[in-house]
């Protein structure tokens, strides 16, 4: 799996994860996961139901599909 994330410097960094690896994203960090082969992801997240921001929207990358970003005012807290 390819992981892209912003360390807080406005630049997307990339790392590769293999079977049984884990990764912790700092709270509020922009991140994206890309499966390079079949994989299962176990994710624990914030109590926000729809706090999605497309990496492509923030960093000007081409959009490859998927769900759109959510406006901050529309985020649902559960």
C-alpha cells in the first residue's frame, strides 16, 4: 500500500507499507491510501463521520474519482 501524507510542511510525503505494517497519521493531517495490490485496511478514526478532504483538491493533483471533499460546515460529529 502506498501512503501519502502531509507532515505539516505543505508537501505530500510517500511511504510504502507491507503486510502487517501499521502507520499513525497525526491528528488533522492530510493523508491518502492507495492499494497497490489486494489488501485489507483496519482503520480507527476520529468521531467525525464525514471529515473527508480530497488530497487532489488541496495539492492540485489530478482527480481519479472517488468521493468529493466535505465542507467544514457540513462535517457531522457523532
